[in-house]
């Protein structure tokens, strides 16, 4: 089957792309508005871009042309925290994806605990074993009126003392237990982990 994107509406293309590019990591993003209201929401159009400087990308769709709170806050305050979602946090993470107004603090409604960040104003989610304090490096309408792409620079990494981390800064995924987003409303936990070293030159 060949599928030409020109022939399909955005809803179907969303379903298709979500099913093809899978599994995806989830950024659970905390921000604070200019008025001081905290915000938390998950994003799976998310990935690492490069390591030095450590850059992340997050694509935030618009609602009827209007920026979602996360993109609005990341643009106006230039600060955000990416919290990593692990197995015990799956249900709370989904709860914070409810489409609510900017006056709602999803951290409070989900009953999560916050820890102050060291460099930026948005708080870290204590329940997440990895929290990445970030500054907005770039934000631009990659699809005009439809999607904003945020490029965020990690300015401080926080790794729970419960996680083993070696001198080379490896953290075993089997200890972290991250959640992955699949297509539709499906999620996955890690299965069997296979190791392959790259061939020597
Ligand atoms: C696992 C998961 C991943 C999501 N990924 C994205 C995404 O990549 N981009 C996006 O615009 N919305 C995504 N959403 C929907 C947002 O979380 C939702 O629109 C949320 O209400 C945005 O909140 P905000 O207005 O507080 O920023 C995702 C939802 C879930 C549950």
C-alpha cells in the first residue's frame, strides 16, 4: 500500500505518523506562565537533537490556531523542565493531558509533588526520577498556525540517587523503566533489552 500524504486530512496523517514512528519517548513538560500559574503536559513529538550543547525538540500543536499553554509559556518565559515519565507515572501523565484552561495548575490537580529547580523557575516533578531544566533556545512555527517547534537547551540534569549511573554517565534503561508512546492511545513498557556493540573499524 502506498499512501500519498497529499490525499489525506491531518487527522488521518496524525494516526499514520503516530503508528509509523513508534515507540516515542514522552516529555512531561512543566512551565510557569508570566502570571505565575504552573502548567504540566505530556508531549511525544519529542526527542534529543544533539548532546553538546544538550538540545531537545518538542513539537507543540496549536488549538484552533492558538498556542497551547506549554508553547505559550516556553515562548514568553523561555524556561521549561522536561520530566521523564516512568512506569508508575503513566496514569498521572495521561491525566495531565486534559485540555484545560491556562488558569488550571495540572501539577496540583494530579496531586504531584514539586521540587524547586536550581536554574529555572518552572518546578521539577519529584515523582519523576529524571528532570531536565531547560531554557528555550528557539521556538518557531514550523507549520504556520498549526505547530510550534521548541528547541530547548538542557541547563541542568537531575538524576535520582536511586538510579545507578556510572562514571561515563550511563544510566541503565532497565533501572529507569521509561514509558513509550505508541499509536492511538497505546503505551509500552520496556521488554527484553538486547545489547549489540558497534563493529570496530
Ligand atoms: C502521551 C501524550 C503525548 C502527547 N504528545 C503531544 C505532542 O507531541 N504535541 C502536542 O501538541 N500535544 C501532545 N499531546 C496532547 C497534549 O498533552 C495536550 O494537548 C495538553 O492539553 C496540552 O497542554 P497545555 O495546553 O497545558 O500545554 C500528548 C498527549 C499525551 C497523553
